[in-house]
């Protein structure tokens, strides 16, 4: 008997279910309504920002299925190729455009199935079955159970999962450290610039909520802004270059070391895309990602859904802008407009109220917050390299090129 078994995915599952095709009324607390935005491109759940379902309505939203530990959830419409394992203790339901596979653990290890879904081989299967719609792309959920997979023995699955998990465990440990450092940086920002408890505040006169020597205005008074552009897809020679091209879903409230797509210099010359300098702060303006922030570490471009923010005058800095926009995320989202998809404009960002501290306080702030952001940058760079190494290893383990 061959060690590799090729068969429809349904042969390895106890069930495959899609979620409700509607959205519940917004409530402040209750079970999680698990949406696409809660699954990261790297394959983990992100429950930092969630929509809730009331406990009273919960049975209505779990008629088809209630997600449980070791289910593999996935997106089947709009933003594709999102997969995550449901952890122990999860209490929620599938959101719109989300589905799950309940693995038959006598045939397939849930973590292995998750890794398999992240592999190039599976991605190719999905790509071959995409239906291009007028507004969004999707995969036919009714045909999904018949998509073929090639699965090794349980022993081989376990060895592959253990090898790849070693990388993910290191990434997760670094991510937790990053979260602590981010929280420390945000608290420092709030302490100094929201609560106005900066060094020397006891001896500083405050008039109309503004300390003496500080300037009150709007973002455009202190920072330059610009939006990006998308080179025409009709010209494939515009893509595949070496210049990073950022999309809104890549803004994860941190530093950006690389991008999914790269463009050429010719693309910049013949499109609205612009090359921005290192340490430019990018803010997402469209859809579910409104307010997400990123800092580019090398000169990069971005699409038109991003707003680039750069220091305009002496006394401004990327550290201040980055933490200002992190703290302003909810405020910007509340300004979103649009029936089908919420969005904000560059003008909304430019007109957003901002108070700039005097040069002494700004310099002290950079000295205090610099080590936090420096460590975050180092840990994110490390995670970036670990993820690249894992992603290079994954297909080689799956196809047997590398033995375990």
C-alpha cells in the first residue's frame, strides 16, 4: 500500500460545513462571530478585534455547526487562502464567507491538515477552482468536499507537524513578546500625550487642553501625506520586480519587511504608485482594515487604499506618527463611510486633529520609546525569517523532498 493516499478531502473529514450567509446584530459582548479578518495570512486566529453574537441568538447562528477544538476554519469567498485551527476553549460561530473542516483524527492530524492547507500544492488546487465574480472571487463550497488531497501516513503526518511546529512555537513566543512591548509603547504614548503626564508636566501651564509650547492642529499641519496606486494588471511586466508594493491587508500594526507582490521601476513611472522612504507610516483606508498601521523599513510603494504619512517639519517623527495612529484607530474607523464597504479618504486623515509636543518632549519621547520599537522591529524581523524558513521547508516536507 502506498504511503501517500490521494483522495477527496471529504474522505479525511467527519464533516465540512459553511457558516451563516448573514450578519448578526451588533452587541457588546457574547460569543465570537468569526470573520475573515480574524484569520491572519500566516494561519493563526487573531481575536484582538471581534464581532459578537448575543447568547440568546447564538443557537440561531450555530444551526449548521458549532466550531470546536481542532476544527480547521477557512475562507471561501472574497479574501481566500485563510486557514486556522480552532483552539481549546473557543466559544463562537462561523462568520460570513467562512467554513470549516472537522478532521477525522483516525485518518489525519488536525495540525497536519492545517499545514497542508497552507502548502503550495493545496493553494494550486484552490486556484484551479476559483470562480471569478463581478465583485469578489470565491471557491464553490458545494464542490469543496471533492477537492483532492494527497495525505501520507499518520506517522509521517506527525513528524512533519512536529518539525513545522518548532518554527511556529518560536514565532508565537516572539509574537507574545511583541504584544507586551507594543502595549508598553502605547501606554507610554497615552501617558504623555493623552493624559498629559509627560516629564515636567507639573511645571507646565495647560491652556484649553494644550500644554504651553505645544501646537494644536490637524495631521496635515505636521505631516505630509500621499496615497499610492496600482500598476495596471494588463501589463505583467510591471510586476515581479524588486520594489515592495504594500496592500492594506499587509498592514498589521507593526513593521513591514517584505510584501507579497513586488513591482518594477517602470511600473512606478507609468502608474500612480510612488516610492516612499524608509520609516514612512502607512494607514489603511478601505474596508475591514481601516485604521491598520504599518511602518516600512525600506523604500516601498503601496496601493491606493493606503495613506502614507511622512514627517513634514522638524520636531516630528515616525515614532510619534506610528503611535498616534495606533491610538486613533477607533476614531478613524468611526469616520468610515460607504454602503457596501466602509472607507475613509486621505482628506479625512489629513484633517484629523493632532497635538504636537515641543521639541524637548518629542526628543525625550523618542529616547524613551525607541528601545521598545527597536525590540519590536528586531523580533518581527526574526519572525519574518522564521516564517520564510518554515514556508520554504513546508512544500519540501509535503512532497518528500526532505525526509523526516
